């Protein structure tokens, strides 16, 4: 081991409070990408990031406009054309924090309680972006970066990255590199450094079922007119059989079966039924028979209705009932084929006593990345140094549209990792970042930057 | 026919604009009984009514407190103890007007468009209260009332009259009379004067299904943890079989079967499938096989989920899913037995992968009233004079808790009628009162007051 990591690690430790303070500032900006009135907050977040990138000493910093929210780009190519170039991906947008009443403290006033920093975006994804910034800063303070670094931080990840593929196409030359570091995938536990090699894809379908032309008094029409809530419930109930298999026609046809080797590897992960039970708070797990929870999360597709809304406490048969149906997809499912199966199912399952409409749908496929690349090897080695053990390789149940888009448009594989723990409550109330793990993550990234150049 | 009705009818016609102006004032008070912050509006409505009763010349006007919203009482006993006493029932509370966006005009700024007065409460029930006031006023202006009149106008009808039975018990002596006139039941069409002799009862159950201990990222847990939306939908879907029969155990056991005579009478009503289709805006009716829509509405019980709410557009498996399940009951169903059937069904139909809780439930039985009473005969005769035809006798699908309570506590039968048309959008947006029908209603009530004394 050269001298350089030791010096840089020292810089990282000294800058801990400085970076944590900056992260608090970043987290106080409610950059909720789904908020139609959030334009000013999005702008503040891009300005904050641009300023931070300039302070870091990046030589080219730009806000890249898109059809939606802009991305923030920054680069330092001081290592020269013969050194590898790593593209660091992240997203400055966050999920809505509603309902606020479920939070123990204001989601946009970051607060440290015990070992955790609580705020919306602390784990997903601002804390991870700042881990990358902190690592690059420490290495630069120790001397010079041995690799070229480009940051591309988008603002629409929580919307499914609708503009990111176009951005990549438009800035194809700017965003070239050797591979992507994506710290948005998290890790399995504080003592379990993790590198992901698979992500599930996503399908989202917004459905509206129409009953009467207006809300009807349920006294005058109860038993006479079909309630769209009942029709919608019938549809949702039929999405799965009693055992938890998805009933959409052809849904499993293209699902790539797990090899015996993959199953053995998954069985060896420190994720057993008990850990899922503990982290979810349910008394019994559920899902497709014949597969373990780890397999169901990472390698089997799932359908979930994430939102239903109809009627009111008024005694009326409502004019409409709404639902958002989602699917998490695995290789080699095609979102368009899943949509065809959904449409066929809707046609068959929704009775003719009501009408219905798919208001919108969208999706992107799952992705698997190569586990034998210089990027993965460098991160793996860095993790061994920090945690004293080999990282686990596993497939995540989550979905990051950008990973597939980077693969498709730029031909870049992503090294998927992160320092958010499974109980970090991403998307939920009291989202938190485990600070000791985050600090180890920064140390791992410092080493990674050196090992990449070896 | 004595001279008196003619003079009183003339007074009623002359006072038309005056009464309509007063009704607009009454309607501008948003006395929504379900609004926890509506205390001031409730108070304004009781003050408005008290003032109006005093202006009418009632000799005793009181606001009667209850455990909930108060009732307003007013009486004139000038006809003396040998004359009949009619207790006029009404409710000054209204349903919420939300969502306001569905209204073409402000629900609390009454506006006349064409033949209709649009406002929340115009049909249900403030317009009907003012029809009674207008009729009593016209008769008093023509000379003296030939009968004693008591008004009891409650403030919790839209909540199921939770305090009304206690009020009746507490003021048993004050509220004695010969029968009740209840103009909250409406009529079948502008040319179809209607007297109802039956109302359905009501059962309401608020249910919460619990999944994980907090909202879970649907990527990490989709296919691993049972989504409470799916469990709730399964429960709702199973409430009916494919034909529309209610599947609760014992639900139909106590339902009083229709006689051949009743079925023939119902078949003769001007309410065919086409009229239900037109008024509801659906393309196809729905409900228990073997019964006509009129029978299903008036004489068969029904189960409707009126509200479902769970999750959000965020990609999460929600921690809970909520529903309000209601039933409209018919003689001789017992709300407590229906609740037992519901509990048994919930236990059987909600899978053990989630938990659940009934947050609250309440109910009251259906009621049938005697069709051969002096009150019904007087109203019937009055309607013949105004509309030139016999009124229709029918059973309403709606539920008025007060009718059963008045029967049970005071032994008083209700004459059920009203001048709200089926398309008046009670409980919905753009509620309206058909003014030509309302004016004929006032004329019918004027005559009714005279014929009662014959």
C-alpha cells in the first residue's frame, strides 16, 4: 500500500464535521421531484451542488437542463487521458416526506440522534453523494487524484429518471468514462459491505375505474349500481393467487431462472427470514412459493398496488376509484410485455358494470452488471481493507432506471453499492443515515480511488 | 273545501320570493355536522333557525343541547288540546361539500340556474324545512292554524342521529304529538307525489388493515411482505359473489320477504330499469339476482364500501389500508347480528399475513310505517289536489335513523315524504332543489294542515 491512502484517510477524518455540516445544509433543501410547486427548491439544490463542486476544485461545473429537472455535472480530469475515468452517479431529488405527522422531527431540519442523522434524503441519496464528494476531496487534499472523476447528479430518480436517457444522448461525449460508480443501492448491514450486481426493473400503471356519472346516495342506489370500489377490489384481489403468485398472463414467461450456483450464493447471504421479519415488522412473510425471501426480493418479479383512493366518509357510491399498480421486474422481463399482460388482465377482470381507463403507464427493464471489472475489483479490495472482510455480492430488489440507461446509451456498467442500511427507511418517515457506516463508506471510497489506478 | 286553504295558498304564493330569500340565507351557513371545526357554523345555523321560528310566531322556541350538536325546537299550540298535534322533523346539518372542485358554483353561495336552486343542503334538508315553515306561515297569515305544530330540527342526521334518541327521551313530554311529518324522504319525480312507508336501516364499520410496521420500500420488500392493500381488496372482493349477492354469513336470514301484493305494487311504480340507468349514468345495473331495481333499492339489503384509502404515489408497501364498509338494512335485520356476520367474515377473509382492527361500528334497523293513518290520508288528499293524481306509496332505499327512534321512544309513526327529486344530487356535488316542485310541495303542505283537522 502506497503512502497516499493513509494521508487521504487522515484528511477524510479531519473533514468529518465539515462534511457533515455541509450535508445538513444540502438536506435542508426539500428537493422533492414529484412536487409540482417545488421548482425553487430544485433550483436551490442544483445551485448548492454546483457551488459545492466548484469549492471541491472541479474544473468544469454545469447545470445540464432536461425536459424535466436539470442534472448537475462536475469533472476533474487532472489525472490525464491515460488514467481511468469514473463517472459518479447520484440524485439530488428526494421522495415526498408526507405525511409529516409520521416523522419524529422535521424531515428538512436534519438532526443527529444517537448514531444516526435523520432527514429526508439522508440515506437516499444526498448522504451518498456527499460520501463521494468527501472521498474525492480527501484524495485531492492529500495530493492529486490518481483517476479522472466526473459527477452526474440527476434530479428525477424518484420519478423513474424520465429525462436521463435523453440527457445521456445529448451529452454523450461529456459523459464518457470507463464505468459508473452508483452509491444508491445500499448495503445489507453495518458489518456487511455489499456490491450489487442486479437491480429489478419497474412498471407503473395508473388506473381509474368509473362507476356512476356522479357520486350517488348509497341509500338510493346501494344494491342497484355496481360500486367501482368493489370492481377495483375484485381486480386487485385477482392479481395474485392465494399463494402469492402473480396471475398476469405471461408474467413469468421471460423470467430468467436462477442457476443452482446463484441460489447457493443467495442462500449464503446474511439475509434470512428472521432478518426480513425484524426489519419489516410483520409476523409472517408472504410471496411466491418455492423461493426464499432473498430470491423473491432480488430475482423474482413482484406486483404491488401502492395506492388506492376512492370515496369518502359520506354515504355515497363514488363515481370513480383509483389505484396505482406497480411491478418490480427481473431479467428478461420486458415492461411493454408486462403492460400487455396487464391490459389483458384488466379487460378480463374488471366487470362490464363499470368502465375503466389506464391514465398512464411507464417502465424500464431490470439490469444485471458484470461482477468481474476493474471497478468492482477496486471497490472490493477497498471494502476488505475497511471492514476486514470480503463484500457480499447480491441482487437488489430496488430499481434504478439510470443503471439500464447508462448501459444502453453509453455502454457503461455500474458498480452498485452504497452505505445506507436496510432500516434506513428510504421513502418512509424518519429516514436516517447511520453515521459510523457512512464514515467507513467514505474511507472505502478513498481507497477505491487509489486502487482504481493500480 | 273550506275557504281557508285558498286564502292561505294565496299567502304562500305571495311569500314565495321572501321565503326563497330566507332559504338562501339558511343555505349560506356551512353547517356540516361531520366537520370537527364547524362548531361556529352549527351555532349560526341554530341561531338562524331559532330567529326564524320566533319570526314565524312560534310561542316556545328553544335550542335543545345534546351530547353532540343541539336541536332546535319550536311550537305553536294555539289550536288547543282537542286538535291534532303534528311534529315536524328536519335536520339543519348537511353533508360535506368536498371536493369543492366538482361543483359548478360555490356550495354555500346559493344560486338559481333555470328551475333549480343550487347549494349544499338545498334538497337535503334545508329546502324541505323551509317548505314546512312556509306552509305554516301561510296558514297563520290566513287566520289561525287548525292544528298544533311542533318543529324538531336536529343537527346530526348526516352522522346517523347519534344523540337524537337521548334527546327524545329527555324531552319526552315536550315532544309528544299525534304523528311526525318527515319531509326528508324525497319524491320519485316532479309529476309523482310520493309517500314513503319504509326506510332501510344502516350499518357502518370502519376497518383498518395493518401490514408492515412502517411504509416499506416496495423494491426491497415487494414479493416478500404481504401488502395490506391486497389483503383489504381480497376482503372487499369477497363481500359479494359474482352475481351481486352479499356473502356475509346469515345476512339474508332475517330479511322479510316481499308479498306478491307488495311486488305487484312495486312493479307498478314509475321506476324502471331505464330510469335508474338514466339517473345514475351507468350503462348496466347491478345487484342481487331475482329482484327488480325497485325491490333491490327499497326491500333488499345492500353492502357498499364507501371509502378506501391506502398508500401514496411513493413506491412503498403501506403500513396500513383503510376502508369504511356500510350496509343498508331492511326489516327484520338486526344491526348487531349484521355486525356479528361482518366480524366472522373479516376473521375468515383477511389473511393471517396482515392484522386488522375494526376502529368503530354503529347502526340502526330499518323501519316500516303504517300507511293507514290520519296523517297519511291528509297528505294523500292534499297531493291529489295539487298534482291531480294519487301519490305513490313506496319504500325508500335511504336511511333516516330518527324515524326508528321516534317510533321506539315516543311511539310516533312518521309520514315520510319530501319534495327533493331523485336527481337532486343529495350528498354529491351540485346539489339542487327543483323550485317548481318545491312550490307545489308548499301548497301540498298548506292543504295538509287543513285536511289534518277535518
